C-alpha cells in the first residue's frame, strides 16, 4: 500500500496528544516529505520503506532537544505505530489520510 499523500497524525506524548500534518512521497524503499505541528514546528523528513512500514528519525529542539524515532504501518487510509520519545519512553502514533 502506498503511503504517498497528505496525512493527519496524532502522537501520544507525556505532554498530551500532539497533532501533526505530514506529506509523504515514496520512491522504492525510501521516502521524503515534511511534517509540521504547532509544538514541534516544521521539518523535512526522509526515511525507509519496508513493505507497508515507514521508519524515520526527527531531531527536534522544542520543547527540548530530542531525537524522535518513528515506526508507522500504513493500511489503506490509516497509519498506526509508535514514536520513541528519547528518555520519555514511547507514544502511540495514529493517522488518517487528509
């Protein structure tokens, strides 16, 4: 299933749910795109595609410097997975095509 397109994503964090918008373009076993949220700002992302699963990391500076590690499975118009939140454990990730 292709992950190409616009997504509305929700990430459960210790600071409560964080909403983000993402645009993804796949090319073989890689993808590029952009993700933006009110708290984390906007940044370019790139990662790996393995079947229906996307993985990538994002270095953020707000609300504090952290490296977030994403893993998301795409099933039709839904996305689910988790985000490793540095020393704060992991949070669930859910998304739908926008």
